[in-house]
C-alpha cells in the first residue's frame, strides 16, 4: 500500500489518469458481471421451466398465465404476444402471407429479447481487449517518468532504479487483473446467451407452427 501511495504521489497527470481509468474499468466490469450473472441465471431457469409449462396448458389463455408467472425476465412473453397478435387490416404488414407476417413479428420479438440478454457484452469485450494495453502504456509511461526523475537527480544506482521501475511494472499487472475477469465472464456469458437463444428460437418456431396450423385458441 505504501508503494502504491508513493507511486501515486510521484506520478504525473497521465499516470494518474491511467490508474483512474483502470479502476473505473474494473468497477464497471464487475458491476456488469454481477448483474449479468443474476439476469442470465434467471433467464436460463425460466426458459427451462416456462416453455414446458406453457405447452402443458389446455388453452392459450392458461398457457399465457403460466408464462407470465414464470417468465421473470420477460423474454418469452414478447414471443407469445407476437405469435398471437391480430394486426389491423389495410396495412403493408397484413398484405403478406400469414406465414410471412408471423416470421416478421417473431423475428422482431426475438431480437428484442436477445438484446436484453446480450446487454453488457460489448462493454466486457472492450474492457477485456483494451485494459492490458492501457496497463502497458501506464508501465511505459511510469518507467519513462522514473528515469527522467533519476536523471534529474544525477545519481543512477540499482536501488534508485528498482523501486520506481518496479512500481511502474505494477501497471501491467493491474491491466491484466482487469482484463482476465472480463474475458472469462464474456466467454461464459456468451455460452449462456447462446443456450437461451436456442430455447427462444425453438419456442418461436413452435408458436409459428401452432398459429399456422390453426390450433384451438390461437389468435391468428
């Protein structure tokens, strides 16, 4: 802690900006990680429970009620609403065949649901890919700053070089410490989102088939 305090005190505006930026990126990444762990965990469990419960219902209204009770992240209900929507006649949307109308509405609903599940992925990817380079820049700048200070003092000994240079190298480690959790979380969440996407696409496909087949209670 004393070394970090000394590094902060001896650093200039650029070095402090790098430290502040890495700290902000770390906090942002962990906030997103905690939030997405909660959201995707609930979505995965809800899809696994809600879809079978919906198809086990005897009527569409009963299925909608079950879905509303189990779909806490609201990723399945938009698909059901899109698949059972009755659009007003006389518009361009209703000039297409019924199958095309259903495909368009379900595709739009699916994109909205996936956008909710994918939120934050770009931030994690950006932090994971840029923070090591930001840390490396901080190291290079810190070493340069330390060598300038040593040269100005007129004394170049190993004890005067090791301390400032070693503290500057901590910036590289800090950049990696920020990047590694973000990259691991990005890959894990990508796998979870892909699993949810497969479940949502399957549900949308089955809703479309039900609507086209004129299943009892289907509002098509």
